[in-house]
């Protein structure tokens, strides 16, 4: 039996070894935001570049949002 995976999951065999764990987490979060945006009604109005820009901006803001919620 093979493990259940998602389409965006990767084995990591070709991962960039120079990427820090924090950068890897940010990339994963960006992909998650991109998928969320695509599933939202307004996501269809974005170009490919606009989608990734919005996802990157949301992912970059996410740690700050967590800090604000903890206070």
C-alpha cells in the first residue's frame, strides 16, 4: 500500500538543500494560500502572477497574524 498524498506533495528528492526550514515552511504556506485563493470565489479574477503574489503576501503576513492573536 502507498501512503495517501495530495497532488502538491513531493518526496523531497530534488529539494534545494540551500533552503532553510523557515523558507521551506513559507513556501508550503504560500502553496496552501494559493490553493485557498483558487477555491474562493474571488480567486478566479486573478492572473497566475496575481495569484502567487497574493498568496506570498498572505503567507508573509501569517506569522504576524499569529502573534497578534496570541496577545
